[in-house]
């Protein structure tokens, strides 16, 4: 029996019937108001609405095509595409014929595709581009893959036509959908695979529905996602991959809650899309918020303009910090009002001008950025979860915010901290097991049904969780000192010069860091600091750049003991790359690969000759 140091639980308010599924969730929304707007996507450059009735029609038409093509109940169907409306249509169409969706990142390699097609026994694959089609053709001979449909070639339209020509009635479709129940498998979602082959996480309709239905309740996210008291729908712009459990959770949440979903398939146009779509809430990873801040800092200019911007930032941070202790004083309120008129309001306009809340997950957000955005008027609610928990297991919620934590348990969920500091999770959204891997399932879930997350953390007296790092990522120096790299990495990652960072030192005499410069932020930073244009190679050895990073390292070291502090750092020649296996599709560092690929940089740090 696992010894528990602390536990926390928040009751879920969702109720479920045995025949409830994601498909019935869609049907209820359609029956409630067929003409309500579900989403908007760009058509000829303009965001154009899609009603929930149109989604339902498109889903049923494609479902007929899938049946005509030979997709059977229980079959695994892969979807390999970016964030776009067709992803959602394919998702619900597959589910509505009783099949199982296998999301595949549109950046996946041939090796990863072979593994997923083989392990999940994928016979039908829906892909986005010609490049994806070529990849599928490459792996076809070594898998059981039989059918590939390419969105950009119009293959889904072809499926719809073949479905219309087939003798498949509404009753036939409804019978297929009705054959699926609450506890049936809805999806096999493959983890990003930072160690070994990706594992297929089996998520049932109950797992998804529990998260979605409990999420709109109080004390959930109802204030964020449900229509206003005047009946005005909330809006969110989705730029996360729908292959990620986090992005797909947002999609389902929008269907159930009535939030209008905006599709943003290309993050290069993110600012333009934000300003055009005007979301009221966002869901993103910390790097997005850090990029927004860093871009604003880089564009603030020089001299008086730059000093004014940074004064406004300091005021916003101080204002937010004061909120933790009650009501800010009169002087601070006055400064905040002035800062809002001069600077902060313009920054809100960059994000569309309507964002009140944002949900952040996937990594830690720096305290300064969290306070800055709240002082700006955008409350970032940090959360925590995993593929195995169908997205968030804990989250800060409106009126229940503790900056520096990842919140209290998500409604319906339980959290615990084991004797060794490991975070444990239990609840209705907990996956049913790893596909074809009973051994890994037994290792992950203990006898009492708790998921062993591998993360280290602590619960405070109010049940709010703080994450301190990963059990497997603890570095042990040659002197026997245990060091958690996440503390240092999170402190440094928010600097505009830092594109990525990895703390190293396993078996070494001291702790060090590999730093990759942010190539997008570098030119603006150099200009603002009076340095002429430099190539990336020149910037690696530039005195101004090195001094700025050293100052940031010195600040980060204040969070740890001397034995845990970064003694040296090396700026590496390029960003860490997903294509080279250094970063997973969900942006997690694959440390062993980074160390191997940057062996020369490691040698410069630790070679004393």
C-alpha cells in the first residue's frame, strides 16, 4: 500500500447514463439549438461561422463515407493533421460509427507512424497534406494500413460522395452510434515518448465526458466557458494541436459549453488571428504567454518608450502581487490606472482586447509572467495533468487562484502526495490502461487505483498543488548532490534570449546549462541593447549577450543552494529540434538525445584540460 503524506479532492457534479458518449454530447447540443454557432474558421481570409447544425450534417455525411469505405465498429482510425475544422469533422465521424480515433501529430516521423499503425492496428488513415500521404505510402508495406484519405486533395469530399451514393440510412448511422456506451474506448492517444516507444493511452467516452461535463460546473470553469448572463457566447482561439489531449479537450469543451471555437492552424499568424477573432479565453502552453510578453518588450523601442513599458510591467506585477494580500493601496491603484491607459490597454488589444482568462499547462509559468498578465487584466489559471488523465487533473479557477500553484483538484478528481514526494492522481478521467501493454499499466497504477505520475510536488493546506520537478530527471552530481533541473530551467526559460535550456550535470563535478538562443527574439533584443545585427554564431560569443545571460543565471541561482547552482553555461549552435529527436511533439526535452547531439558543447563545459 502506498503511504500518502497528503490528499485533496474536489467533488464532481456531472451525472452520466450508460449510453452517454461524445456523440450523444454533440446530438444534445444540436437538439438544443441547431443554429447556434459552434466555430469559426478563415475562408478567403475572413473568420466565417459554422453552426452546430452544419457540423452535425458534415459529421453524418462523412460517417456515411467511412461506412461505405469499410470502417467497422471498433476499428482504429488515425487522424494526422493540423488544427482545422476537418479534424473535428473527422473526429466525430469516426466516433459516430463506433470506431476509435488515434490522433497523430502532423510532425510525426515514419518510425513513429509505423509504430502507431502497427500497435493500434490502424487500417484507415486520414492525413492533411501530400507530404503526409507520401509518408503513409512509405510505411504502408510494413504496416496493416489499407486506406489513406488526404484532406488537401479533396478526399473527404470524395468520401462524402461515396457515402451519399451508398444505401446507408439515418437509422443505420444512429444504430451504429447507439451501439457504443459510456465505458467503451473512444481514443488511443500516444504519449510523446521521451523514454522508449510511445505508449498508447486508452481513453473511454467516460474519461472525456467526465472532464467536459464536470468542467462547466462550479467550482469548475463555468464562468470562463459558458455564455454570459445576457446569453452572449464566450470565444476561444485554438492553436494547440488537436492531436494533443489538451487541445482536443478544449474542442470537446466548446461543443458542450457553447463557447465559439476559432481555428488557428498557423501560429505564425497568431497575433493577427487574435485581433480578428477577439477571444474571451485562451488555452495554451507557457511559451505562448512568454512570447507575447517578450515580443511586446522587443517592440517597446528604446529610451523613454522602453523605460515606460518596463515601468508599466513593474506596476502590473506589483498590482497583482497586492491582490494576493487583499486590495491594492490607493497609490498603487492610481499608478495601475495610469499604466493601463498608457501601456497595458494596448497590450490587451494585441491579444484581441477581450481576453479575461487563459488556461496554461504543459510546463511551469514563471511567477513574474503570471503576475504581469493578471495585472494586465488577463488571469492565467495554471493547471496540471497528463494524457493519462485526459488533460487537467488540477487547475486554478476563477475566484480560486493561487499563483505559483497548478491549482486544486479538477472537479471529480483526487490528488495525493506519496511519502517520497511523488504526485498521485485518481478520478473518472483516469485512463483505463496502456494499449497492448499490461506491464506498463501495472507499473503506472498502484493497487489502490492511484496513477503514479513521476512528478514531484506538495499539497498545501487548501489542497493546491505545487510541482517541483520529475523523479527521473533528478541529476546526481559526482559529489552526490541531488539536483532538480526544473527549478533552474523554469526560472531561465522566460528570458527573451532563451529559446530553450537544459540543465546538465549527471555524474559531473558541478551543474551547468546548455542554452539555445531564441532566433526570433534575438534581432529585436540586440537592437534594444545597442548591439548591431549579428548572426546566431556571432551572438553566441558576444559580450553583451553573455553578460545578460550570466545575470539571468545569477538570478536563477538565488532559488537554489550553491551546490545546486549553475556554474557554467554554453550557448549551443542551434535550437533543440523535434526532427532530430531532441524535443517531443508535446515540447518535452528528451535529455539523453540532447546530451548526445550536443556532445561538443558538453565537452567545452566539463573538459578541464
